[in-house]
């Protein structure tokens, strides 16, 4: 019987150790909440990147509704191969606007092309990525447009679109 009592004493957690464990768990939980709050409150940005083999004369990105542009947008001039530009997004009040993100661009020596990406029907202050990249065909570029409004996904914002653009002719490939 004495052996059973000794084993049960060894399995019991010392009250001081219990307090240390509870304190460590609470500290980790508080740190996690602070990190999540920082991420959610961080200012959104738009990043426009050119990973193709051709320079872009310009790229214009703006929200557009049924009656036209909803704000001035973001404008990049002379985006060279391998370069990118970043701008703060700010808050865009798009609740009820049923807006799209229009991307107008022109590769050197080609015609202007524009595409409508995504669906925005809520206030947007998140991150936008507009990424031009090369494909196996030298005349075709891939355009990936993605927007997210933070860690928690909104059903009123949906933007993760991919387009293929004929650089030499200046049109979207179906």
C-alpha cells in the first residue's frame, strides 16, 4: 500500500508549478491576442509587381461601380521588369456598391488592356496584390489580382482572379 501512496504523490502537480503553467498559458494567450489585433489594425496596401520580360508603360487600379469609377485609384508609371510599387490603400466605403477592381495597363509597344477583377460590396481597407508574371509563351503574361480584407474573410468581398494577356496584341486571352 505504501507504494501506491508514493506513486500518487509523484503524479500530483505542485501548486507552485500549477500557477507557473497557468501564468504561461495566460501570457501566451495575451500575446496571441495582441499579435492578431496588430494584424487586423495594420494599414492595408496595394502592391503592383512586374515579373514579366516586358516593361509596363503604366498600370491604373481603381474601384468601379455600375456608374463608373468610385475613387481616383492608384497609378504606376514606367514599371520596369522585376520592379514593384507599394501604396497605402486607406478605407474604401464600398458597402452596397457591388464594385469591381478595374486594372488598366499597357505593356511597351502594345495596346491598352483592362480587366475587371473581384467583387466588393463592403468597406475595404485590406491588401491588394496585382502581379504580372511570365508564362511559357513569351507573348502571354499572367495577371493575378488578389484582395483580402484581413484575417477574417468576408462573403461580401471576393477577389482572387487570374487573367492571361497577349502582350504583343494587347488583349485578354480567353
